[in-house]
C-alpha cells in the first residue's frame, strides 16, 4: 500500500539521460541531499529552541559539469514545474523568474569560494511543497555539487557554515525566513538516527532510533492551503514581539511558569502562540529522551500533544491534517504510538510512529477514511537516512 521511493540510482539514471539529451555530453559530477521529516519540535527552530528531525530516503540529485561560458544552464525534472529549463549569468546572481531557480542562484551566490558557470540537471524524489523540505534538499544538493567545482575554497569554512549559507540562500533568494532545521538535517542526517538540534547553539546530537519492530510512516495529505502566504512570517513576528514583552532574548528563554505570570501582558492570541512554542520546546527534549530509551508510548503521546498544540494554540493545522492524525490514532489499539502534522502546516504531511506489523492495516484504514472525503493520501514508510554527499558517476 505504501508508495515506493525512487532509489538514488534511478534518479541518477534519469538525470544523466536528461543531461545528455539537453547538453549533448555526459555529466561528470553529482551530489545528493535528502528531504526530512520532523518527528517533533514544530515552529521552535526560529525561537532558538529544539527540533528533532530525521533525514528521509527521498532525495534531490544534481548532476552536471563546470563550463566556461559564464552562463549557468539548469533543468529540473520535477513534475509540474514550468518552465523546467532556465539560464542565468553567473556574474549577475539575483532572484527572479522562474521561482524554483532562486534556490539554485541563492546557493551559487553563497558559495565560499570562486565557482565557474555550470550546466546541471536536478532530479528529485522529495515531494515539492509537501512539508518535507524539498527546498532545503535542493539547496544542499546544489551546494554539495558546487563544492566540487569551487576554486580556492575558504579553508575556514565549516559544516555549520554550509548549513547557514544554504539557509541564507532561502532567506534572501526565496524570501522565506526559515529556521535552521531543514538545512541542518539535510547536511547532517545519518542512517538509523534522528538528530536533536539545539537551534541556538547550532549543535546536533544524533539519537539512534527504532528497533526493527517500529517504523515511521509519512502520510502526504496532498493538499496545500496557500491562505495569504504570510502566515509563517506573521507567526515569526508574533514570537519576536512576545519575547520582547516577556523580557527574554527569545522564547527559548521563557518558561511556562513565567508565561502564566505575565499572561495579562499578552493578548489572548499571542499568549496561545507562546504557550505552543514554550511547551513544544520542552516536549521535544523530553520526547528525544523517550525515544532514546525505547519508550515509544511516551514518545507517541507527545506527538499527539504536539499536534493538538499546533492545531489549537499555534493554529497552523488544517482539516485534512487533523483528519489524518485522527484516523491514525483510531488505530492505537492495533499498534499506533502517535501521530502529528509535520512541517510548517496548512497542508503537507503527517508523521506517525507505529509497530511495523501494523503498517498495512493502518494505511488501509487511513486510506479508506480519507478517500471517502474525496481526498487521496500518499504513504511512505521511511527509514532514517543519510545526509548529503557527493556521488561518483
Ligand atoms: P517544501 O520545502 O516543504 O517542499 P517549499 O515551498 O519550501 O516547500 O519549497 C518548494 C519549492 O522549492 C518548489 O515550489 C520549488 O520552487 C522548489 N523546489 C523543490 N524541489 C525542486 C526540484 N526538484 N526542482 C526544482 N525546484 C524545486
Ligand atoms: Mg521548504
């Protein structure tokens, strides 16, 4: 019932063939970077808090060659992206149209060393706009590709710099003031592990996860409510304002006790926003400890508490995500530990922790109920996977 993820080999083959068709030569260099699913810790990264993602088996692959023309030529094989091919001069990197190429240009502009122009093809198994961070996977894959053709690299550049430069590309070229999580896990993910990231210290701790009896199920609602598009920056702003009122550098420094004491100073909506962030940061640390101890029941309960908080206090869920979580939790007696929306919200995916033996039954149940409402979900059983790397062709 669950969809099969295209393998890296299949993506490379697809990208290679497209490259040869487009540019008439074989690509010599390649790199890959994964999407991610956040197990818990939503909307905490830009509040200096903790997040707990793992890298997915879905990846973005970039193949290509350096060129001497001074013009970069890039094609994406992603479905529904139009136009799928574009060119831009290396000496004039600024955001423009098509939008998808801003992620490529933004990274090219951020490289810590001189790069030549290049031809590249992008192939990906990460669903676009599905809340599992196709954008960071593109940024990190492009960066990892360009690292190989960069001359005179700044030797001081660290892995953290790479993460921050990719984040900056998204801020400045895609206009998305995202936190550090997506790029962090796409660079540093490790097979068999989730990563507890302290977004203030910019440090991650790998946590071995899952004995073979437990799996992570990612369910794509296949809906995306655009709303006004300003929900994310608005939430970010509310958090900054609230931190000022509470007299803390960021909401990471606020406690639940302090929040209750100063409740009157915040309007009702802002109070609920803060209550989500502060409780979610605590839950994330506790949940990572529970997972490390193999205490899946506690972890699952925290996933549900996280979802409810995102739905009621932070108000970033939507009907479809609520339904998917509800249907998953109806299967608790059959081996579901917990389920929640994951990613920014208003559509995209849910993440569910469940017994491996229950997978087929649970997918069947969710599928039947969700499709009876006229929607179609897609299901992926996802082992925690590796972060970015170059690929030898
Ligand atoms: P998410 O990161 O959750 O998937 P975003 O809205 O942050 O959603 O990023 C999605 C955007 O990233 C797409 O609309 C597109 O512009 C760009 N993108 C992602 N993957 C690809 C790809 N394979 N090829 C071209 N552009 C891509
Ligand atoms: Mg994104």
